[in-house]
C-alpha cells in the first residue's frame, strides 16, 4: 500500500528529511480499516526552506495511526512571508488573520510575560566554580519564576538563563530588567551559528536603582542563543538583591500560527491586538479576558491584578498629612489625605476615620535667598542681592552674593525637586508622590507596599565658582551639598543618597540602615556633570502585600547646595576689587593671593602655602605646606618633587624617589567570602610628583557605566576572572589619599600616625614616610580616610611593587579609615656619597702603583655619586730602598772605622806622654813637680819611645781618653803611688 508523505515533526517546522513514499507496515495497515481524518485529527506545518526560499505545507496527524486520508502537501508561502502585529497565519488558507479579542500576537515574534513556570525553550542551570583548591557545587543556583517575572540567583555561583531561537529574517530581542545591586554581575549576550558571542564590553548591563530598565538588541537571521548570566558577590553577610526579568519579546521568526491569550490581570478589547493592557486598580481579569471586572466594594486589587483581596480596617498608617500653600494672610491649612490607591475599609470593625482637615497654622518664612510677594508666593531675590527669607537687600560695594540653594522651610515642594514612588512589582503606580512637605521638614508618606522606594530628586543646572574663588585647573571640587536627615524604623529600612547626571543614572554615594538620629551629611561635588541628587527610602526589601511598616519614615530637615548656576544668596561676602573699573567690579585674586579684610585688596601668601578652597578672608586663608613639600604653581595644593634631604646622626642623607613615582599597583593577601569565593584588595599608588604627574586610578567595571576615581592612593576589589570570563573584574573603588600632607621620618604628622611597631626597623637608616589624606567622609570615617606609606631601604629589592601591609591588618587597615603600608626598594635608599666608598692601594710593581675604589659593605645607598675611576701612579720599588740602605750602612761602617782609628791613635799619644812623665817623676823620688812643670804640654814631640807599664783594653783606653781636661788645657792624670812599679789610668 502506498502511504501519504511522512515527515519528522519539530516545534513549528519539519525536518529536511521528508519521506514521500513508504511501504512500512503496509500489511498491517491493510489488515484493518482506519476512519477518515477530520480537521481536528491533524495540523499543518511547513517543511524546511530550500536554497530558493521555498517550502511545502504538509498535514501532521496529532496522533499516529489514528486516521487515514490526510490532505496532500501543497506549496507553501515563501520563507520570508510574515504577518503584521496582531495577526497570525491561518495554515489552512495560508493567509494572515486578526487575533480575536482577549488574545494578542507580535506577528513575526514571540513574547514571554507569564512566569508561573519556566516557559518551553528556556533553560536555566548553575555553573560549578572550580577555583584551584576551591570547588563550589552550583547545581541549585538557577533562575526562579515568580509569576510576573523571573528572578536570578543571589549566591556566589554563576547562573545562566538561555533561550535558542531560529530567525528566518533579521529580528530583535527586547526585555525589561531590574538590576538594583552591583554586588551581582549581570550580563546579556547572544551567540550566533558560529558560536560567536557579542562584544564583552556590550555584555555589561546598566544598574537600575529605582525603576525597570529596557534593553534592546538586534539579531541576525539564523540560529541565535540568548544568554542572561548572573554571579552573586557580596563582602557582607547580607545577600545581594536578585536581578529580575520580564516581558521578553523576540521578533524575526518566520510566522506565528496562533495568538496568545492575555494573561490574568490584562485584557484586549478589539481584535488584532499586538499586546494586552493591564487592568486598573480595584479591577481584575482572568486569562483571555476582553474586559476587566470590578472588585466587590469591600475588596481591592492593584494594577494588573488577576484577583481581588479583602480590604483591611483603616489605621493611622493609611493616611498622611500635608500643608496647603500660604494664603494672603500668611496662613496654611493642615490637610489629611488617604494614601492612594486606598485599600483599607473605613466601615470594617476597628477602623479609624480620617482626621478633620482645615486647621490653620502660620506659614513658615521663605527659604534663604527668597522673599514673600503679595501673592504669598516665595520668589527668588534679583541677581546681586540676598535675603534671609523676608526681604531682599542689595550686596554692598566690594562684596558678592554667595549663590546656591538652601531649603530649610517646607511649605511647598521646590520647583527643581520632584517626588515619586517606585514599585518593582509594577512601574505605573497611581501614586505620584512619596515625600510630602510638613513645614519644618519633608518626610516619606506610607507606600502602597512596604518594599516600595520613596524617591525625592533634586536637579540643578550646573555650578559656577564665585569671582573671589581661585579658578585653577587643579581645584578639587566645584560645589558641596549638605543635608540634615533623620530615620525611624522598626524593620530593615534603608535610606539611599545618590548622585549623578540624571535620575536614571545616579549612583549610590552613601546609605543608612535602621533608625538614625538627626544628623548632617556633606558630599563634595568634583564634577560639573553631577547635577542630579536622589534620596530613596525603602521600608523593607521583602515583598509583601501588607502594610506592616507604614509608620517607618525618613525626614529631611534642610538641603544646601553651593555655587549653583541660577542660585540665590542668603549672604554676601567680601571680594577683591578691580581698580581699573569705575564700578569696582569683583575680580578673582591672583593665584597664591588672599584678600585683606575690609579693603578688597589681594596680598601674596607666604612661600610654600596653598589657598583654602572656600577662599576665606585674611592670612589664615594661606595654609603652610607640610614638611618637605612645596606649593604648586596654582597654589591649590602641596606637592613633592620626589627628592628629600634628612639630617640623621650628624650627617645629611639625600633621597631621590623618582624611580618610584610611576603609578604602582599591588594586592593584599587573598580573602574569601562566606561561600568561598576568592577576592583581593588592589591598591594603586602615585607616590609623588609635581604638575602633570601620573595619578593613581581605580575603576568599577561591573556594569556598563564605568566609574573611575583618581588620586595619590586608591583601593578597589578585584575578583577572579572566572566570575565573568574577563581578565580583570574590579568593583567598589574609593580614594584613600587625595592630598599629600607631608614627607618626613617622624612617626606622626597632622594627627596621622604610622606606628613603628607595625613595621619593626631592620637597619640604622631611618624610614621615610609619605602621609596622605582623603577628605570624603563616611559613616564609619567621619574625619575622612588617611594613608601612610613607609619607604624602607632594601638594596636587595629591585622590583618596584614590594609593598606590604601590617601583619595584623592584612588589608592595610584595621579600622577601615587609616591605611598603612611598607614599601621596600633599593630606590628608597639614600643617594650614595664619598662616605659610602673606600680606596684600596696596590703594591708598587715595577715602579707602578694602582688605586682602586670599592663600595663599603653592606651597601645602603643608591645612585648619587659614582665610584671614581681606578688611578695609576709612579712609585719606588723595594730593591731601590735595599740598595740605598746598603750604601748608607757601608758608609756608616767606614766612618765608624775612621773614628775608631782616630781615637786609637790619640790614645797612643797619651800613653807616650804619660810614660815620659812617669820616668821624670822617678828621678826625683816622689817629689812632685809643680803644676806647670809636671804636665806635658799638648803638642810635644810624640816620637819619643813609649814605655808600656801596664797593658789596657781598648774600651778602657777610650774611657780614659774621655776624661775632662783641667782648666789650663792639660790632661789630668792621677798617680797611684810614688814608688809603685805600675801606673793606672782610670
């Protein structure tokens, strides 16, 4: 038996392999008779398109082997054929038909707006994280359907939601998302037929603090796989807020063969609807509704609700109070209003009634810089004048108005402020205001839901420095905003303060949780693009339809913004005057000058000082620079040229830290979150330098809006690349050193301490310490942050990034406000000088002597004076001195022999004379001759014969010769006896 064409069916299309003829089971088919197929027994589908874009329409039985006589295949529409929005393709006639009421169609697209369960085609799975020796099982980390939307995971696993679609023509994908917490990485990307992904930078999604955002991406024809990927990351114990998705729409599919029913809470009245409209408040609808039904009188519903709920009894938390504008008599009325939409019942048992309105009160005065007109409306003072809220006065000559906006009385909402309510459950709430004025303050009214955000936004046109302010390029701030606030909470409420370019792009600057007493907060505005400020108050993060915490509130008593273009003035201040102008117009003082009090004249500050940003009068405007720093050309800050001279133990140590001046990055030891995810703190340091120096920079690249901070020292958190598939993921940057305080060897400077106990000394050389301060204050650091970097000489370290934190505080700080680091480097050693080397003199060889210079060890210096070149000099060898000594010795010996011979000869003469004297004395028998006849005159003939009486030694003769002569020039010779045979010379 010949069978009808048989195909393999997929959802919405057929396989390219179509079997037109077959004989399988022919015998079995013939053995029994099947009924003829009815239209309800089969449906039509198209085959795959061929290379020419053609296809066939074939009938597919709903159940196999249940009927016979299927319609024959017919040629189908061209593959590029599509229907318009609100239409579907009738496969029987192959013509477009309008959708019936209660249904809708995107024409060439599909939409997903119901998330009671994961729609067909969507896949969600967690990605196990294997980071070295750390393994995390992420099987259960998936996206969770929540009815109207689908929520991401909040743990530290990566979770992916994907959907594959084949487009017959170029199309697009659009969706709405809520991304309130940057502690979650959120990216969206598309892979095509070649598995090529979208650019990594365009993957990043922009954070949305206060409302649903929309995202639109064009798609190419062919196969496309859509990926939504999140990874939680939180350094605190609180879990981050999840990412929410809803209303995913994809266009570019070949055709839509059916219309979709409107989901509960929505409806479509007319045929051919492209989308369904939500039901208003206090109405409801079922699936596929053509109209919304009113709730019973004692029930209520929110916008887009599919059911009604019983109204609870009204309480004091269901109404709020406000004030009417002042009348001509200067009176205002206290008014009480129900919170809209009203969900409570005044008739229920125990319900409270709305208090009576109309109580008159005296109007508060106008805000500073405004005056009260006859119409009881506060108007701004004219340019060049000021007021305290009553009447305007012109600034005196030689003064200028201090312009800005200062709000401290709240009779009506200022024209540049806007209040709103944002609910992440639906964004078209009937509530138009979340903050109400109340005379002395502005406060949050109860919301529809406790999880709603009560938003207050202030917008300014820009900033303009006053004439007396120093307009230099290195000015740190343009303006300052200060506000006084108070919160009272019984749950996990939080007040956010945000700043940025506009309400949708504002970033969180600071937040306060729980109850906070009346206090002030200031924020320095450092960019002329920061013109929008938002306060957001949320009573609880948990979603609930009950108003359990309506009594929780936030109050703002005053807001003050300085240097605002088009602002008003509450006071005037003295300014410098231009003597060349007849009207004595205000002019700025030159750089490095301050204003003399009472004269309007400018005077130069002392050397090495800088001017206060707020430009006060008097010499106190000049602030001395810290040790070993000098003022820059604009006199707006103090800088260091990286050189230093220090007196230490009677000698001068000179340093040059220029090799360390380039921006240096280093990381703390690894840290781990409670779930085991690894992260590190990265620090960037620009140690020193003058104008044009390189600044340390830290970025936040979690979202598509990159945030960057610059200064001397900054910190950010670096996550592993596995988190998002990028090389570096950086978040939460902040400055910890924006101003250089000084450079010294002392352990304390300007109330900043660098304890020596944190980094025990290892050599006799002192550590050089750089002190920095960051002026921005936080709840934890009310005096701002400070940083000290201790430079220590270590000749063995050639690397430039050997910075370490104290052992007790591995993140560089123990309190989060004071940071301390040790930087070891050979470039931290003093410059070498003549005292750091010694000379070595070699032996004299062949008349040449060499002198060599070497560094003294251990070497504790770098650069500076180089070693002198070796020196060669002429010298006399040892052989010469030996010859010279031998000659001298020989000469001395000859001289000694000559002297000995002389004395010997002289001794012989004396012996002769003595013998002759003795012979004459013997003839007279002991009669001694007279003194003048007994002596022998010197010079007598020495050739007479000598008579030896007694033989004496040589030394005895010398001794006798040395006897003294008598005064008459004769030798005195003592006689032993007159009759002795011998005579002795002594």
